[in-house]
């Protein structure tokens, strides 16, 4: 794990076998298509192994988890501001990138990739091994760092006016009610001893001071700030980890254009994942603030001349899988008689068996016939073009599919007509069963009762469509059965369960089922409302002179 690869001085033997591999591939493609695999020969070949440099560039970037603690707390390195924290963390990246543990963690990520990182899409990876704490200590904004703020109730004086004496310090004497004298028992007046005849005494609540202690700050003139836990400070905490941002780049600067084109056709990433190239990962190094993981890919490219039945086919082959990059459509002239047979078949059923036999000599045409017996033309086209790359031209594949399609319709015409008749009989039976039994009345009554009388007609249409669908499927089913008999056993694959198209008989079924359905509806014992309406309209027309 995470060790660099050993790069051999010479490319291994497999690089020089790609022409042979391509010849085998070509042999498999032409085999059974009017040619035999062993007829494909390697006339000439010349292989060059290109060394392609590439590298993954990895940069570390900080991520922060922020928090707040009240008071002055210890939490890593103390800095002045958040900007300073970000700057300090970013400044740590070039050093972190040289850290062995960081490098091992990143190389292990690359090792999980099929190409050990070659061609990887840009990715981010959170690093477990890098952690650092920072903090910024701020004054509390509520108390401005004073840990307390002046009491607003007493305006910071610690006292409030005495309510008892309205801040006068004196109160009416309770003994003489302010008169200064009291009535004696004999009816005369005597001076008040309590207030010495003044009528007023000192306020008992404030002792004459005129103010009392503030109840809010308890006379302390200020209130402790609970926001900052009475410290006057806040600690902003920053828990930093690095994440890696990596991107792969191939060094194309010195590469010739045609080599670049071949790489693009094979796919930069696919060089590794599809094993077109032999990939070596070299020793990582650090460059400025980046970790650079260099690669070297060995990609063999061959100039080949194949010889098939004495004809020469120059071709290009690339990659360890021996992929043929360009060749003339070898099979076009070979399968031409088969396509001609399909063309003749599409014109009518004359000599059908001989023509089918002629077309079925070719594996690709058997595949097309089999495909079209179960699938759409588009699906068959996709299958054939991917299975026979380059060796059959697009024009020939399209012609083969077109004529095979018409041929299938032509040779299954009789069975499709049988299917149309049979399906129509089944549909008519279904219609009769509906209109000559209480089912339709019951349905109409039920729908009417629900207040949806106008939908009764829609229900009847649905009955017609069901019959049509039965007929359409019967046509296709009969055609499928006929093709199974006509085409060679190998063509009709048991795993394919689709049915051939219904052709024009499918369209005809629309008309024939409509007639059967309408007849059943008109002759029903209990005619549907829409039939009665139609009869009434017809009656009115006939009745009017
Ligand atoms: Zn505070
Ligand atoms: Zn106060
Ligand atoms: Zn008094
Ligand atoms: Zn008072």
C-alpha cells in the first residue's frame, strides 16, 4: 500500500502482442460472416510504446468548526481576528503537505481507485490527521469588557427616592396628625410630646435621608454581566482540519496531435480502468504548497496490415486490449449477397426459403433477423453497431436492418392475416359477451346512478379498445410463431420473448374490431344510450320529407 511502482526499463512483452490480439478480434468478427477466423492474417506490424506522463496535484485547504465560549478561555493559539486565524491556518498547508501521515492517508485514497489515481476526476478528501485549534478573544459587546454595566434603575447612584416620604425625609406625626398638640381629657390642649409640637417626625423608612437603597443593584450602582459570565470577554474558538483538493492532469505539451487523438478516443481515464495502458505510480514529491503524485503510462500503438484472402487492410491498433482504431469495412463486400437476398425477400414471398437460407449464411444478418423478430429497429441498430465496430459500414448496417424488417413483414404476411381473423373472432365474442349479457346494462346503470351518465360512452369505447388490443396481440403472436418456423433455429433465441410488429394488419384491426363492436352494440337487447340517440337522429332524418 501507498508504495510507488517499479518502472521497468523495457515495456513488458504484452505491449508487442497487441497486433496479434487485434487479428484475433478481427477473426472473431468476420468468422461466420462469409469468412473464417483463420483467414485473417497479420501481414505486417510495427509497435511503438509511448510513455505518457501525468500527475495528481493535491492542495490542502483549511476547514473550521467555530464555537463561542464565555470568558477568557484557553483554546489553542490566540490571534487577533478571524482573518488572522484563516491566514495562520492557510500558512500551515505547505508544511502539512510534507507530513508523512498526511501523504500516506492521501496515497491510500488513490490506492482505492482502479488506476491507483490515474485519470481520477477532481475530488475532495477530508484529512483525519490534521487538527489544530485557534481562538480569538473579544470584549463582551454587552458590558464593553467591564464585566458589569451601570444600573439603569438608579442611574448608577445606588439609591432611589424614598416613596414613604416622597423624598422629603419627614413624615406627619402619627400621634398628633400634624397638629403639634393633642386634646386633653379636660377639653384643653396639650403639646404633642412625640414630635415636640412640631407636627412632623423623621421618615421611618429612610431615617430622613430622603432616599433608600436601589432594589435592583442592591445599592451596588452596577449590575454584573451574565452574558460574559462576569468576565468581560468572549472566546471565539476555531477547530481547524485540512481537506485535500486533488486533480489529475496529463502532461500533453510534448505529445504529437495524433497520439492525443488516440488517447481521447480511448479515454484518458479508460487508459487505466479499461487497461489500455500499463500505469505506474511514481514517488510523490512536494512542489511549493502542492503534493504531486506523478504517473507514467505505457501505451502501445501499432501500425498493422491485415491480410484477408489476399487483400490487404492497413489498420491502426491501440492499447493493450488490441483495439482496432481504423480499418476499411472488411465485411461490406462479403455480406452483400445476403443483403441482396433480404432485399428480394422484402418484395414478396417468392422463393422465400432459398432467399432466407442465402441471408442466413451470414451471422450478422441472422442476428439482425432474430433481433427484429423481438425488438425495435433502433435497438437492433445499437446492438449491431456496437458488436461490429468499423468492420461493417453504417450504410450497410442500415440497409441490412431496413430490408430485414421488410422481409420479416413480407414472410409473415399470411400468418398475420390469419391472426387478424382469429383475433377479430375473439374480440367479437368479447363484444357479444358484453352487449348480450346484463354486464353492459349493469355498468351503465351503475355509472348513471353515480351521476356520470355521459361517461357510459367512454366505458363502451374502452370495451372496443380492449377487443382491438386482443386482435393486435394475436396478429403479432401468429407472426412470431411463423417466423420461429421459417427462420433457422439458431436465429430465434429462446431468451428473447418479444413479438414481431403487427404490420398493416395491426392497422386493419382498428377497422374490423370497430365494425364488430358497433354491430354488437346496435343489435344488443338493451341498446346503450348512445345507440338510441343515434337511432333517434337517423329516424328523424328519415321521417322528415
Ligand atoms: Zn459582559
Ligand atoms: Zn441601582
Ligand atoms: Zn406630634
Ligand atoms: Zn423617607
